[in-house]
């Protein structure tokens, strides 16, 4: 029986977690998201049809599975309703199996306005402008935060929003932004609240009920280990705990309920937004970066921005594996490397005359390190139709085995295309 499993992005997000969650979901009873909000972008292709989800867990696409949006999330009610309406038009009904935590924090339009304004100045992070940072900042500040559960008492919600906006509107104006009308925003949000009501629950109690009944849970990570607020490439990170600790704080489940951690890593690396990226293909390698972007369709699901592309970085992966106690790897998009003469793996960083063996905490240092590469022969035959390990070209097998050796944990799955079926499951200890 599958243990409860956390599916974690091992890089800077966009690793293909949605596809891995979708593939694993049949073995689980419930799929839960613990953190982040509509900054996430999961694209799942089923029979040629693309489903792009931002706020809902990818598990919603599997009929009959219960899905939870946990207390650790920044919950945007408008996007939530848009996504459930879109799925309803495709015949996917979620009422009765999708639950939103009453402890989750409400993300309202003024959070997006703050996000937009702070991205205009110097020191921009390159955010998705979905209001994530301002919403979590309010949560930490407490006095300007509103939780989903507060929508259940309309009069109290109106009073609360009025007080919050009395504090926030002067700041919005001072930054050159648009102040929000307490009455209009309360009316608009309370209209949405009527539709939200059947989904809102005390999800902590619900999850503990399901744990008590032995239900198997899949915890769906959003963003990635290197975007974690504490352990990522700060300050160029998101504002939530994208790593394993976030599962516990973002859902109210104990650490021992997180049975296994499956880390998802692309066969190369991408990132969007600002921040250090040692293996980014720039300068003499710019053409390679362009090739990875074109072949891998590396454009943001949420913002459409071109992603920065580079080689696989084992120093970065080992750090993410250590922090999160990752048990095994799901490697995605191996097919994007098809046809290359040489494939590179970064096995060290050099800084001046020194060789670093661990991932630096400082953004300034990370920006200055130079990657040390190990070059492996590439493969000419396509991998896209491979469905078993033996179908992969020998050089592609060697690449996967080398990554496994360098990371010190098994590669459990290899994905070779966007479609649901384009996946090779490796038996334990096989590769
Ligand atoms: P925010 O989460 O919108 O505040 O953005 C902070 C940083 O995280 C930016 O570099 C974003 O590009 C990045 N980011 C946030 N969510 C995702 C995601 O789902 N995939 C990839 N990058 C993300």
C-alpha cells in the first residue's frame, strides 16, 4: 500500500509536479495542497486536452478523489470560482469532494495591487503578481489579515474589511496605487462567499478524520524547494514554505503523517523571475538555453513569461534533497534533451580559486559562483515513445543512472512527454 506521499518540486518550480500527482493519484484517496496560491501553474494533458490549474490541486482531475486546499494557502476566491466553473463546463463536478480550509488566508484584489506596485520599483523579485507576498505579509502582521472562515459572518466581515482598508488604503495611495472601496469590495466578496460556502470546512478536523480511517493522502507541493521562503534563494523566493515542513504547518497534519517525499526534477533546470541560477545557459551557451526553452515549451503557465533555462545542477539538487529528506526522484522532460551531442551535469561550484561543496545562502555569492560540469554523451534516438526502461537509448539510461548516483537516491519515474501516459515507472532499485 502506498504511504502518504509529498510530491515536492526540487528546483525553482515548473518541474511537472502536476503530471506526477495526476499519475500517482489513483493510488491515493485524498490530494491536498498546503501552501501558495494561484501563483502555481500546473498543466496536465489528458488525451490531447490541456488543463491548466492554478489554485486547485491537480488531483481534482481524478474522479472521486477528495481534495483539500489547506490552511497554509493564500486563497483567491475569484480564481477558485473561475477554476471550478471551467471544470464544471468540462463535466468535472467538485462539490462534495473539494474542501477549502476556514483557516486559509483570503487573497483580495488589493493584495494584487500591492504586488504590482512593489514589482515596479528597484529590488523587484519577478513575482507572478498574484498578490502572494502581500497576502502572506498580512498574515504574519496579523492586524490586516482576513481568513476564509470570517466570510461566514457577513456583518463582522464588513466591519473587519473596513478596518483593514482604513490601514491599507493610505499605504496604497502613498505608493501611487488605487485605494479599495470597503463597501464595494465587501459586497463583491460576500457575493462570492455564497458560492464558496459549500466548500469551506475545518479541514484540520476533516484530515484527521481521514487519517484515523486510514485514508491515503497525497500532498501536492507548489512552487519548489528553491523558492521556499526559508531555504530557497532568498529574497528571490515565494512567500510560503514550499518544503516538507510546509505540509505540516499548511495542513495541520503531524510530521509522521508525511510518509514519503518524492522529489520532482526536470532533466535540466529552469527558473522564472530574478535571482541566481548557476547553470543558466548564457553567453556562449545562449543558443542551448534557447533550444531548451523552445523544445521544452518553457513559458510560464501563470504569466506566459519565457523561463530561464540551463543544465541540471546536482549541488542544488543535493541541498534540496537534504533539507526535505527526499526518498526518490521523478525525473521529468527527459525527451527535451533528445538529439543533443553532449549533456552536462553540474557537480560543483567554483568561487575564485575555491571549490564549494554546498549550496550558498547568500544571493550575492550564488550570483558569482561558476559551475563545474561533467559532460556525458547525448542520444540521437527519440525517447518520447519509451514506456519501459529498456526502451530508453543506452546514453539516456546512463544519464539517469549518473544523476541517481550523484544525488544518492533512486530515480523512481522518468517522464518523456506531456501526455498522461508518457511515463516510465522504474521498479525499486532498478535504475
Ligand atoms: P510569487 O510567488 O508570485 O510572489 O513570486 C515569487 C517568485 O516565485 C518569482 O520568481 C516567481 O516567478 C516564482 N514562482 C511563484 N510561483 C511559481 C511557480 O508555480 N512556478 C515557478 N515559479 C514560481
